[in-house]
């Protein structure tokens, strides 16, 4: 595996630092019927759980908390159960998952590769199905990078939305408690139970989240210049992500990434790093040798700056924030890779500072500039490694990001983490004001209107959004219609047992736009009722049977996209027999 002997690879046990003998529950009588009842979770080991030590991956620092962190208590009271504490980059200083005396945490898909950090263990135990969700922390991307590298969801809330009381700070003014889950739905349920103002947390804020979803036709920013550090697989996966968002109704808008990149540099290359030193100052001054390198050098650098230096850094950050704010006038959401590339553990340990910095290319600026973010799985690369994207919005856009992120995740066709389990059906998004059901119409498309196909724009320009990719029941046959431009198929329902399951996409559009869409459909095509593989029905494209005499039966390809791909490769020129 990537030149590393199996005996040298980290083990799955490295993901845990301590486990409860039996899951820890709430004493509140209402917990058993709470919104998270029965869900198992783990907490990153810089978050206090009474009954288990808090180590921050530094044994000499360990202490026994008397009470749970505020966020842990809220989740227990909602019915969840704590199973244990997870490994991390020491003192939450790192984005790679190798900086721990408890061992490096393996990647859930290939143990020779880094898991991402600093919330490495939390991501691993979620990706491998050991718990339903896990808590991490996120200062510079620690709740997003591990999600992207392990094919799971990483929800980074708006700053101050979730209390950090009982969480060991990394840089307290920009710290967030983050949530890892295998689906957006679970992450959102956890956030709904965890959020809330806490007067005893100096950085807590009584935020009011936006309750309206993004418009069906939305604008998403894409950095004008992108760095992938030579990783062509990541570059290709991101290009596919841009295309997928376009197919969902988005319009890409190039944005100047330079103000965001400059803000990111301030986190470690200015006096702002002094906050990391301040978080553990008394311990560090007494026992600096207890810290691993390069954590010791990074934290120690915070002692080199003056108060005036800190004022200068804060002023520079404010100026960059003002400059970046104009970006939101042109876009509704920002799209970036969660991480630009993926390194082996051997590579990371050989160059731990530079390669770690590379992993934070698209994450370090988010908390500094007071944004919300959601990392969602996007693809499994040709080398078998996951690739994730991050949706970023202004403070209080958490529900909006979750709604778009859930649709994107389901459009990807991926399974849950490393479990191989399919995604459940998408759910209504908590926190968003529901649109009247009568105001929206669903329609299944089978041919030239599929995402990426020539007529898809007839959907997106009417504000339609992709709900899911699925198949018909095995009661249909698909025909390539002659003399159509662009090429179009006809879908015909046949006697049960003589048909095929045909790939379709289900789109949703405003009812006010539906009439103009149907008016564009030429004969012999029309709209009728389709039966889907799960037994449900939806309006969709059908074809008059009398017009199929000269049409070619292409049912065996399973769908129009597969047939067109075979045609392009010269593999579908012979008559098809079924």
C-alpha cells in the first residue's frame, strides 16, 4: 500500500483513546423519547465527558472532568449515548491525523493514507459505522478535512451557534464544535439538538438562522485559481463537482480567492497564533517537552509576538474580511474542494508542516471570516480514495447549506462512509420553512433532459432542481427515436416480465413553470405516469407506441446515458437484441 509495509500501517484501534464500559446516557427522564434517542456517538478527546479523561492527545495534560461539556449534555438529554473519546492531532493542532502519541489514525479507505485531522478519530469511527455520529472541533478545518478524506459529512456551524463550554480551546475566538455523520440528515438532527445560546460561553451568540432555502436557480462561486498540488484525480473530481452543481440549477461564478487565501495565512503566520499558546500557556510553560513536534514549535511560536503585533494582525484580518464580503453580492454559496489532495502517512511524516498546510488550502479562512461550511462527499476517485467538496456561506446560512448539501450528496450516488450502505431517501430539512407542496411539481426525465444532456437547460432555466437518480420498475422498454435532433429516446410501458429497469432522474420545478416546459415536448413524446423501482409513481416522459416501428430498442443498455456513451465509443452500432 503506497510503498508502506502492512506491519507499519496504523490500526483501527488508534481511532479511540478511551471507551466507556457501557454507553453513557442522560439522567433526564425525557431523554428516552428525545429526537436523538438511541443514536450512538463519540466525542473528540478535547471535549469533556464526565467519567472519561480528557487528554487532548497529551498524556501529561490529562484530567478527569467532573461534568460534561455543554454540547455533550445537550445531546445526551436529546437521547443520544456516548460511547467514548476519539484520537486527535495533539491539542487539535493539525489537519492530518498523525500528530498523536496514541498513534496515527488510518484512512477508512486505505490505511496507508492520512485520515485528516485534527478530528481524525471522530471521522474514522463514523466512516466505519462504529457510531452514528461524532463530535469534532474545527478551528482551521478540523471538522471538514477528515470528512472529505473519509467519504462522510462534516458540518461546521456558524461560530457561536454551539456552545464550546467544556471544550479545550485551540484558538477560542474561532473554535467551533463540529459534527461528523454519514448523512446530512443525521448531522442536521444533531445540530438542531446541540445549538443554542450559552451565557457561560464568552463566544456564544444568539444567532437566528436563515429559514429560506437557496433559490432553485442559484449562483455558486468557484475560485478563479485552484491549487491541487499536482493531484490530477482531485482536479478532475472537482471539475465533475462543478458540473453536478450546474445540473442542479447552479450557475458558476468565478471569484477572487486571494483575500481568502491571505486571511488563511494569518492563522499561523501572524500574531493570531498567540491564541494557541494562550489556550495552554501554564501547561506549556511548565512542560514544553510533553508536546510532540511540530505541535511544540507551532504553539511556542505564539510566545514571540507582542500585543501590538496582535492588534496589527486583527486589523489586517478585518480589512481582508471587508474585501471578501463583496463576494457575496455576486454569489449565494461558495464551492471549494474540501482538501486539494490526499497524502500517505509516510509522505506526511516526512514533511509534516508543508503538507499539512496544503491540506488547509480551502479551510483555514472560514472561521476567521465568520462563515458557515458543510463538507459533503462528492466522488470516489480512480485510486479508491474519497474526494469531498465544501459548501460555504455567510454566518447563519447553516440550514441553507444543509439543504443544498443533502441534494448534492444524493445526486452523487455514493454510499455511506466506508460501510457500503446506500443513502436513505432524502428528508425534509429541519429549520427551513417548507414550501407549499402544491407549488412544486415533480417530473421524471429519461433522455435528452438528463443532467449534462443537451436539453437539460430547459429544466434548469425554469428553476428545476434534481431530487434523485433512480430507475423505473421493470415494466418499460427504451427506444432510440429516428430523425430526432438532439437524439431522443421513447419510453414505453410493456407487459410485466417483458421490460427492463430504465435509469431516470426525478426533478422538481415550480408549478408555474411546468406548463411552459410541457409545451416544448414534441410528438410522439408526452407526459404520463411512470412507476419507479420503489413502487412509487411520478409524472414523466412516455412515448406513443404507434411511432416506434422504425425506432431501435436500446433497453438492454439500462438507460439513455449508457446508450449514448456506447454510441460515442462505436460500441452500439449493431442491432440490439433483448
